[in-house]
């Protein structure tokens, strides 16, 4: 079973960048990945986390276990809302807030009326 460091070397090759560029991109010391490969060492979880933050297209399961594809086929993209949808949402929220304020004001007035009757 190959180690994560070997898969990272494959990833670097697939990204078509140098190991130094990769080290810089994830914020590790210059030569870190090559040193880990040379020593057949394990890569820490902090480095794995940096990789998936910098390269979200990388399949985390593949990176850790070697199972599956190197890259995630489709990223879940946030739905882009139209200007009208955004305005509708804002208006609904404002109406809701105003309704709550009106209810609170009405309850306050009713309480004052009841208190004045006593």
C-alpha cells in the first residue's frame, strides 16, 4: 500500500507544477514534500488539510487511502441567485421583521389599555 506522500507526488505531477511550487502553495518549508518522499515518511494531518484547502478539487479519500479518483468530478457549487430572487428574499425578511415588530407594538398597546382599565 502506498503512502499519502506518494499520492502527493502523483498529484504534483498531475498539477504540472514543481515540488517547490507545491510546497510554497500549501505553506510548507521548501523541500518538505521531497524530504518526506526520500525518507518514506508519513505526512501529517495538518499538511493534508492544507492541501485540500488549497486544492479543493482533490479527492480527500484518494489522498488519504488511495481509493477512488484523484480529483472530484463535480464540485458542489453554490446556487447563484438572481437579483430578483435576492430582492424577494430581502423583502420577505423585512416583512417578517416588521410583522413581529407590529405584533410586539400591538401587544404593548393592548397591555397599556388593560392597565389603564384597572
